C-alpha cells in the first residue's frame, strides 16, 4: 500500500512539475531567454578562442535540455490526447444516432482503423453524390439512411409529377 501511495505522489508531483514547466517553456519569455543565452554564447566565442570547451558548453546544455523536455512534452501530450478522447467519447455517447462502436476507437489496430476510414470515405462520396456535404450518417445506419433518402426523393418527385430526367 505504501509503495502505491509513493507512486501516486511521485506521479502527481511529476504531473504538477511538467504542467508548470510546459507553461513556462512555452512562453515568449522562455524563447527570449534561450535566444539571449545563444547570443551570449556566440559573442563569447572570440573571448574563448572558439575552443572545444566553448562549443562543448552549448552542445551539452542543449542536449540535456532537449533530453529532459522530450519527457515533459510527451507527458503533456498524453494528458491532452486523453482529455480530447474523453470529450469525443462523451459527444459520441450523447448522440443517439452516433455509433457507440466509435467510443475508444483509439484502441483499435491500424488495420481496423483503415477499414473504418474507408467507410467514412464512402460516406463522403455518398454525400458528394447527393450534393449535400452536411449529410450525416452513423457507422451503423449510413447505407440504409442513404437509400431511404434516395427513395424519398424519388417518391416525392413522382408524387409532384416531376420526372427524374
């Protein structure tokens, strides 16, 4: 139990720290600070005779910062991705016409995602043929709705006496 509490505290601490670091490093002040450091380093080149040590300072500094920032950025991106997925899942779940099979779609294989993508390409093609890009079909009922709409239009034209030429 103690190990789990330590893990949670460590995770919470890392999350808080990464949130602060992400906000700070994504600011204009951070960019200006980095730019000033590079300018100072470049200006001091002649003072240090463009030595190997002078070059090593900037190389080491940027390598360490880049290495650490990869983990901070990845943590932030994972959190944002999860939040977006949850919001999308809520939208899918709240619409009675939307397919609940799309909830947690991010867990599917690449092959399954490719199949579903083909389906949505087909939906776009159907909407394009109807000259109605705002047509909306769910994963489960797209073809039925499309055929129903087509049939309704044909019957409506027959009822009003307009031909389908």
